C-alpha cells in the first residue's frame, strides 16, 4: 500500500459522517463514570488460562500502542482489555469527573476480579492509583518505562500546570508545531530508537488531530492526578519494573528510583529497546510480562457487554 494511503485511512475516521465507524474491529464505546471511553477487548484464545489484563497507555498514546502485545497476551490465555484514557485516542475529550482510578475501579469490578495491570509511561500512575483503590482486587502489576511516584521536580511541574493560561499556550504550541507527520515521525523515532513506519505515524497522529485534543490533554494532566503514592502504598502487590535499555524519554535512573521505593519488585531490562519496547521489542517484552502474570490463578471474568 502506498505510504500516503496508509496515512490517509485513519484520518478518514475523523471526517463528518464517519463518526459511527469504529477505528478497529474490536472497538466499542462504553460509558465509564459518564464519559464515553473507547474500549478494545481481545478474548483469550481457547480456554482462559490466566488473569484478566488491563493495558493503560502513556502520554500521547492510545490502544494503538498495544497493537502487538495485546493479541499476544490473548493468545497466551489472558482476557485482555485496553482503553483510551479521556482526551486520548478515540475517547471523549471530556475528563472523568474525578481521577482515572476512581472512574475505572467500579468498571473493572464489574468485569472480573484478580486483575493484572500494565501501565506504560504516564499510564503507570493510573495503575498505581488502582493498586491503592482496589486492595485485594489487583493480583500483579507491570510498570513499563514509567515511575508512578513523582519526583520533586515533577511535583513542581504539576503545580505550574494549574495555570489555565500556561495550558492554553502549550496546547497551541502542540497543535502548531507537533501535529504534523514529519514531527510525529521524529518523536516516534526517538521513542523507538529506530525510524517509524508510515503506519505507525498514522496510528499516533490521527487521534491527536481530533479537535480539542491538545487542550484536553493539558487540562487532564493538570486536574486528574491522584494523591501522590509512596512505596509503602504499592509494595504489597507483586510487581515488575520493565524498562528499555536505551530509553531516551524516561532514563533508566528513574527505574533505579522506583526500584529503591519497591525493594520487592522484580526488574527486567529489554536489551536494545527504547521507550516503547512493547512496540519495538515485542517478544522479550511479552516473555517478561507473561513470567510476571503466570503465577496468578485464573480469575472469573464477566462476558463483554
């Protein structure tokens, strides 16, 4: 397929009259805490042999980020869900009324129990909130290229984002400078540690170009942070810290800090990977995640709505 056509197809979903089209074969919209959320579900191949899994993307990502990892987990016997957090992907640009964890906890309890969670980058903070909010319901977690315990610098930056003027300025800058094929390609190349394909660029760019996305992302970043977790809050759940060896976005020393806060956590480094090993180094990432989730007994899972 021509490169320009690969870029064009996802953008057709944004045209008037295409609103009813689903971006993926297993896409559906669900109301979670009153917000329309794009949900994808991969049923386990054959008999369910493992814990139900929820995948949570990072900043600028979506369910597209798990396009290879999710079906591979399903093939290994896990029921797998992934969502687009509000402001991202194909979910509404309306924020949850509270934090993401507060919204997702009742939804997860309605689907099953004994959850295994994986958060990538920014998604790790949602995983950490669910660990704190759902004691006894979370069986195992993976923090992939992200530390949910913010540093002092991150806390200061969070305070700065309370300024609506700053958020508006940053949203305008994002729309003017970065929402172009060339720039998204450059950002993905740094995250991947290799050039991005036209399909990868289109998969990230199409939802980011939806009207209001940039400002919704900035507003969500400012308003929807949960209480700052500590190592004591998180260390009671079996945990894997999974990192790319050559991560240029979130340096391996950030993983060192998380390891110090969670001394009982396992740690695996994916050789040669950057910030997105679930996209560029699928096999070793899958092996590490399956080894983490394997000890969890199969849990009851409700049929999809």
